[in-house]
């Protein structure tokens, strides 16, 4: 089984309160807050699919979608 490959960051801006927890926990600095204090993937290609942002978000506003490996 190889490394997971990112398919998409699914972010619900209506649920995001801009707390910055996801930004703080991201080990590769993928996430940032925009001018409306909503999270967005500023450097999506750097994502290692660790899902720390998804797991730490208190508002469940982030989901990391991973590509399924061919069987």
C-alpha cells in the first residue's frame, strides 16, 4: 500500500468559524485563512493526507478526500 494521494479538500465555509486550529496543526502549511477568516488550501499540492485538519476541526468543516488505489 503506497502513500495516500489527495483527491480534494472539501471545505464547508458556512461551518468554518475561522478559528485557525486546522492551520496550526497542518504539518506542511497547506492551509491558510482568507480575508473572510475562512480556511482554504493555499498549497494543496503539499498535502500529505495526514488528515490532522479534518480530525482537529471542532466544526467538522473540513474533509480530506483521498483517491482510491486500483485493485
